[in-house]
């Protein structure tokens, strides 16, 4: 019996690798949900009793605004915190978990702070930037929760290094095979060798739009070449066709890998700059309110 | 040694280490260069044609190279089709990735070192990461953050703090919402209200245009016009002296309200400012998205009437005001009762239930005038319909409504009494001559003066008689049977007549608004069942002397106000605002949105003011 229990414990321990989302049994999710519920209840209880519109200028608005601003500054501190490595109770995982859930609760806090009053002004700019930061953060959560698996599923047992090596090897083959060809034949090989872009721009990586890929064009042009007289050249062309096909396959795999990586990393290219913009807009929002009080 | 080429082929290893070097000798004075394996010099580069160029000795120490494929090659960075090389100058020729370096060899031989230039670049696994490709995240963050800080805070702040009248107004982006239509003309000039940075909008800013202070009001109106207001500002009085108002106002009900007020006061955002109740930049509570703002600033009631007018003495020990915590505890009316008539009359506030007596100096029995069977009634019937009578007197025979219908014009003797109480004292050339009313000395002068007509027939019309002139007429006029005697209290000191000063009350209850135009208040129009006529409130028919104060007490109001329609058809609310308003407690609170903004446009406002001032 004792031994069986031991086995059980062992298995549980193996399973208990938990991500930041499930940290401590969703502790921060619960705290954030509770904060939201309390704030919503207070808002709707107080809003009908307030003489004025329950916007940022009411006492409820000031309270929610102070809470939201404090929260934003704390959330932004994750950038500093993650560079300091500690363990234990306030581990980075706990911190990230709190960052995610308290960050989401900001949707409720800040929206109620606005009292649903929006306009073309610095105040709504700060709100919009905050929502952009949160939305990009949500993308990030989705990316971290699903994409690593998809990255793995995509590449199978092939590592990224192996993909690049395969491409290099195929290019070498292509080069050597093309040497005996005449000018047209060589140009087809050169098209694939010299103009194939593996990654490309941000949007190309994200959308995976490689319709004008040079290797693909090379394959089309290869098929259109007239059959050469020399058997040696004909043989080379046939082999080149196979190599180009293989290269296309490896390119596809690598590019899919890049696309998933782009999703995995891309949200941060919005999240971080938008956070800086938000901190500036938030400062402008607060200072301007007190300037023109 | 014969003319021949000594080739030295150097191949670099991709993985580093010593390069592979091979030597070869080409027989003959000519050599072919190309990618194809049949060439003398084979260059494995796809940019090179299978048969690209031919190289031969063109003289002692000279080598010429010419393209046989139309494709060029490079000499000293220039693309050429053919070239004549002086070997002694150690020229270098480039074909694609290959470099051919020429040098004199033994005898006539020429050494050619063939090297493959830089190998192709291999991608590193870092290429999979976005960071290898996309603009710097950190740079973007700093640029965006700094840009917004600059444009949204620093630039507007500098302009606000250090310029008086900037050409651009970037502080407009700080506006949390549009202004009401009445104030929209100031929309772009934040500082017209937000005069000092970090100081909440003060009353002085509002009073620039809105002060009712008689000394400042004309300038306020002029200022409003100068600032571009399309509307005449409403001139506003304080409810009470500001210092007393602060002391009288308790903290609002509820913990939230109390904290709010205390925090705001602590943060130099007092809650007793005009802007504490009249909110701008804010949609009305429950306002729709399409019409979020009204014509005027949104009114937020911070304190109710009852909250200050309860236990007021505790906060304001010197107050003479009686607490009115609710309608049922509204104190009895305490009208201003005249204690001494004259040009500077004296009043006391006396509760109606003490049956106060008014001293207006006039002898006037209402009962006598209203008795339908009495002599007055008979005379009124005799005067006939064309003269405006023809029936016993009623209230409206003497009391004439003002232009609004809500009040009455002051009694004027000649107009309101003169049809019966003639002031005529003589007939000159068929025309009656009237004594001037309102000034005894003028009346005496008229009776005694040169204008005095010759004694003649009696022109007695109505009360008052005279049949003499000069001293006799003078004495007769002010004696029993004389024109003045019936209504004025007259005393003699020797030959000098004295009339008690008279003054009729303008308004008994100047701290409350009562509208006589309401049909249920005896006004014109159709009244609901239970509505009142004059006599229901004013017991004039039973009053024998003018000392009687004929206004009804509050219980009369309570017949309808505060009742339900089940109790009386004419039931109405009993809200403080029905009779009082905050800024002018003597008038009812205007209905929301009254007066409409369009009536406040300058031409309309001036016209209506002119009409209000026109007598009659």
C-alpha cells in the first residue's frame, strides 16, 4: 500500500508542472475576479445614487482612477521585475500570473472609471492605449498557451538548425548540379539560390504570404525550359527539379516555423511600445486633469 | 621559358583551416575561361557562362582577355568585355566569385592565382526570431512614449504656463468633453474659465459674466458680449452671504458623499463653487449619445433645501430662519407687515396666526366695497357697462393683473378708485378740473392758487364736495364730506392739514413665489375641481378695515399642495422648488431648461427686457 501511495505521489509531482495561468490553483484569477465583481457592484450601487454622471470626475471615478493608475504602473514594472531573478513566494511565475489577471481586471476598472464617457481627447487616448496593451497581452496569453505546442508539432523532430542545414545542403547540390548547364539553366538555379528569401518582413512572416517565392518561380521556369540536347544536361535538369521540390518543402516548414514564432513574439512588439505610450498618455491624462481642474 | 600560364588554384575550406592549393601549368599561349568542365580555367560559379572568355598572350609581358559570351568580367571594379593587361603591374581580374591575380612568372610565363572570394553567407537559427528582422522594440517604445509625452503634455503645458494668448491651443486635447451650448463659444479658450493652472475653476470666473451685483452687472453684460457670447448671461445672486452659506451647509448624507467632499476640500477643490453644481464638459446623467449635452451646464444638486434648513441654528446660531425639514413642518407664513407707512415704510415679520394689523395709513373697508347689496354696488351698477361696471364690484374692478398675469399692478388711485372717488373740484369752461393726487401740498396749492376757478355750480361727483374756493374750499376738501376725508386719516393743527402717510404693501411674502396666473390660483383659464377663486383665500368681504392682512396662511396652500389627486382633483406637489429657488428664494424654481436658450440671444433678450419694463 505504502509503495502504491508513493507511486501516486510521484505521478502527481510529474503532472504538477503548472504554467503561469494555473499558478497556485488560479489564485490571481480569483483575486482579479473578486476585485471586478466588487467594483461592478459598487459602481452600479453608487452610480444611481450619485448626483452627477459617474464619470472620472465623481468620487467613484477618482477612486477607480487611482486604483487603475496604480495598477498600470505596477503592471508595467513586470519589465523590471523579470530582469531580477528570484524564487519562492514572489517568484516570477507568481508575478506573471498576477500580471495577467490583474491586467485583465483593468478592463473593468478603467472602463467604469470612464463612466462610459469617450471623446477625441488625451483621456480617451490613454484609455485606448490601455485597451491596446491589454488586447496585445491577451494575444500573448493565447500565443504562450497554444503556440509552443504548434511550433513543436510543425517541426516534428527537425530542429531549426537542421532546417537551415538542409537548405544549405540543397543549395550546394543545386549549385553543383547547375554547373554543366547552359546560361538559361544556370539562371534558373541562380534564381532559387540568390533570390529566395527565407523570412522576410514582419507582415510576410505573420501572413505567410510567399506567393512570389523565388524557388517557386524557379520551378516554373525550369519546367518551361526546352529539353536540352545533351543527356548530361537533361539528367542535371531532372535532378534540379527534384532538389527544388525538396527545397520548397523545407522552405515551407521553416516559414511555418517562422510564422508561429512571429505570432509568439509579435504581440510583444505591440505590447511593449504601447505600454510606453500608455504611461506617457496616462501621465498627460492625470497632470492635465489637475492642471485644468 | 615559353609563353605559358602557371595556374595556382586556391580553395578555402568552408569550415576554416588551411586552404587547399593546387598548381597546374597550361600549355600554349591561349587559355579558355568558363564554367564548363572543358575550359582551361574552370570557374564553378553559375554567374559565369559555360564558355565565358578567352585569355592569350598579346606580347611580351602582356595578356589580353576578351569575352566570348557577351557576358562581361571585372577589371579594377569596372565591367569590361575585353582588356589588355600588363602583367608587371600585377593586375586582378574578377569573374563572378572568382579572382584571377596575374603576376610575372619565370621567363615569359605568367602566374595566375585563382581564388574563390567570400563564400556564401549562411543563415543562423536567429533568423527564426522576429528580432532578427523587425525594427527595435525598445526604440519604438521610447519614441512612442516620448512623442506622446511631448505632444500631449509638455507642449500644451508650456503654452498654458508661459503664454497668454497662444496661436495654437494644444490644450484643447485636455478637454474631457464639449461644453453646453450656452458656453460653447468659450470652447477653444480653456483659460477663460481655467484661469490658473492647478486651481479649480473659481467663482470669479463665472461672475465675470453672471454677477447680479448692481454695480458690476452692466460691466458683466458688456464683458459677456465682448468675449463673444451669443447669449445674454443670466445674472445670478448668491442664496445667502457666501461665508454663512459655507457654515450652514452640512456634509452630504452618506459616507461616500462625506469622503468626497472632505477629500475635495483637502485637494483645494472646494465644493461650494458655482462649478460644484453647474457641471460642464460632462454629459447629462442618462443623456443620450446623440444629445449628450444640454443648452446649459448640467445642474447637479449637491445639497437639498432640507439638508441645510434642518437644525440650521446648530451651524448658524445667529440665523433668524426657522427650520423647514419638510413640507409638513413649514412654519406659518410671516408676512412683512407695515408698521409705519410713508416714503420709507417700516415692516415687521409677523406670523399670520397672531392676526397682525397693518398700518398703511389708508381708510378702506373691503366689505363696504364688495357688499352686493350696498351703496357701492348700486353706484357701480349705475355707472353702467360702458364705464366698465354695471354690476356690483368684484376684486378685478380695482385690482388689475400685471403683464405676466402672475401678480397685480400697484393700486393707482386715479385709475383704480377714480371712477367713483372723483378728485374733481371745479368745472372750467365745461371741463372738470381734478386735484392732483399723491402730494398734499400740490393739492393745497391747486385749491388756493390762481388756477382756482370762479365759484359756480357744484360739480360734485361722487364722494367729496366743495362749493367754495380758497380757504373755505381748502378746509372743506379735507373735512368730513370732502374729497380726501373718506380714505385719508386727517388731522388739523390750527389751519394746517396733515394727512397720515400712506403706503400699500407691494408684497407680503417676498421670500416665496406665488403665481396668481395659475387657474387653480384664481388665474384665467380652466381650473381643476377644487381650484380657488379670489374670495377663497382673501377674506376681503368680511374685512371692515384696511389694517386687516388679507393673505391666506399656509394651510390654504395645503388644501391642494401635498395632497393626492384622490383627495382633491387640484392636488399638486409640495416641493420647496414650487415656491422657492436657490439663487432667488423669492421666486419659484424655473422649470428645467427655462428660460429657453434661444430667448437669451441678445436681440430676443433685449426685446423681452424692454417689454417687461413697459408699464401696463
